[in-house]
C-alpha cells in the first residue's frame, strides 16, 4: 500500500510502525487467546498497558509528583464544562483568553456555569495573533485563568504564557501537546484530546495539580469530578482501553525518536518549510497570522482566489496530500502537521506549493 500524507486537523496521522505493531497484536494480545479490546479492563494484561501509559506520559513530559494524570473520555470539548464545574469558586470570576474558535467554545460553556470574564480577545484583529504576556492583566482574585495555547482553525499559537501568580492557569493543549516541553511550575491544569499528537480519538488527557483536586467543587456528579478519577488511576469506570493502548504505543515511538526535544525540533523544521514557501512567494500565498503567533502544528494560508484554492486542494489530493481544505468557518487552506507527520510530508507539500505557484501564478 502506498501511504499518503494526511494533513487533517484531527484525527491525526499515526506512525506507521505503531499501526503495524497494533495490527500484529489486534486479534491476539500477548498469547492471551483474545484481543486486548475484548479483555476486562481489570485484568493484568490491560492493567500493565494502562500503568505503562501513565508512566510514559509522566516521563516524557517531565510531569512532577505535584500533578496527577487523568485519562478521561468526552474529548477536550467535555473539559469546557468540567473545568468550571470543578474549579469555579463562588464570588470569583473565571478569566478566559479568547484566541479563536476553540476558546470561544470554552467561554460559552463557562458562561453557562458561572461568572466568566474575557480578559483579552483577538476579535479586533480577526484572531490573527495571540496576546503577549504583558497584555494580560491578572486579577489575583480570579478563580482561574484559561488559555487555548494553540488554535487549530486559525493557526494561532500562544508561545508566551502568562504568569498568573497564585491564580491557577489552565491550558487547552489539544492540538500541540507533546510538541514542546511544558513548564509545570507555571501551569496548574493541562488538558488535551489525544487525536492530534497522542493517538486515536476517544481519549482525553488531563494533567492537574493535586492541591486543586483537594479543593475542587464537591457537588459535581461523580464522573464529572476530577477527584473521582485521580485516586483510582482513571479506572473508576471502564476507560477507553483501545485508545490508551494506542497512545502507549505512540509514546513508546516518541521515546525512540528522542523524546519531546526531538518532537520540538521536528515541529520547527516542518513549519519552517511551509512558512518559508509562503513568505518567499511574493504574496501569492498569504498567511494572515502574525509571524510571532504562527502555529507550528496548523499552518493556515490563502491563495489569490477561492477558485485557485479549490484547484490547489484537488491537485494536492490527487498527488497524495489529503485534507488540506481549511475549516468551513474561515475557508482557505490548512496544513496540520502533528508529531507523526514525517519531514518528507512537509517537504512534499512545500515542493508542491512551489510548483503550483509556478504553473498558476
């Protein structure tokens, strides 16, 4: 089979070696006479996989003992509600940084659950940049501050995170977790859907400071309460076993590639290739995002006309590069390049972009 290059914003492309390993084990896992996804999640085989995944994630991201790791379901979208349900404080506003479409969705749910304040919005600049840290005024009385550190739709990444002092900082990292180191002395909650950089859809990772768990709202229904899952290693109910099994394999692959530092270097190299073509095209390709806020995972760009964009997407698809159509909310083109996208995929797209401009420019 000829593998094509998948530039979808999610689910992500996965390492071929991971898929082949899972294929080899799918019908029978480690001589058990059945597949892992048929086994009890309380059995010894799955327990080992589960604990390995927790340990690997902690090791790769250098997650300190001050933070717990939770494996949940519902996608990052469920976290838009779980964050305010667990962390809101009566009489205190929750503060949100509105950097694009996903931040808007998080804000909408937070407003349904309590007092919510938008402390910065990119609406005036059509969400083409993220704020600098000194643009954010942090009231020490906020319940928490929420950022969306990478916006997949608009291609905006927040590289300079705010110093929130004693106010808990919450980061939606769904589309770029594991692409760069995280300083857990500066962030209290990280959450991410797995289907971008970690594995298949169906799993959400939450990394939360333990003392926040201790003072979290006790009136939340059981599954929606973080304090339910932490002491049980995310085995309160049946976890998404196959997604966790696959993530464990992806994490093992990341280890073999050189860890998070290798993913960081690869992310920069891929992004440099595509942005290099855009910036060298004399304006024929346009990225509306300010250079300092350009996402390394999701490169959003426009061509001179909508007709050329349709032609570009059709010809790229025929050439084995799929899902380059931008989100319906913004149009244009978008190349999502997550951890498992090889540098050869970015190079193929860059070469195609140069050739397409030469033919049609």
